């Protein structure tokens, strides 16, 4: 009879433990969703930077991220042309990286700035690395 009670107690404790584990997973998924929503809400705005350019003074870049996950990217090659280039599309965030549909590179999301990554999604290295930044202006 005692063995039966021990087995029953063991099963109840196991069920309780599984219930706690399941609740933790639900909470962490909810927290993750809230974190992503918060990040998305905080990233919306207007960013500007003067990015390095091989054959001009700089690439004056304005990036506007809208709440509906669309973007408008405007850039001009300072000292080379007065033409304004505009791209529009959808944006998305995954693993703290901002992707713009129709643009080959990504940005690492940091507080009040976006750091441009190279074409493989890695940090840009070299003397000009600290100039590949779009700062939040709105």
C-alpha cells in the first residue's frame, strides 16, 4: 500500500513539475512577443547619416520607418550628383537586425541608432566602420 502511495505522490509531483515547465515556456514566449512589439514600436521614426562613399563626399541617407512596417529610404551622393534616389518597401526585425525588403544590406538595431552591416550581415570592419551609422532624428 505504501508503495502505491509513493508512486501516486511521485506521479503528482511529476505532473506539477511539467505544469510549471509548460507555464514557463508560455511566459517566455509572451515576453519574447512583448519584447518584439516594444522593439518594433521603439524603432519607428526618422534616421539620418552621412555614409562613406568611394567616389563622392558622402551618401546622405534618410530612412523613415513607419508603424505599418513600411519604409522610405532616400539617399543622395553628395558632391557627385543632385539626384535624389528613393526606395520604398516593407521592413522586418529578426534577432535585432533590421531588414529592408529590396535593400541588400541590414542594420543592427541599437538604442537611437542603426548600424549598417555588410552584405553578409556582419559588422563592417576597417577605418570607416564607425561612420556606417544612421542616427535617430525623430
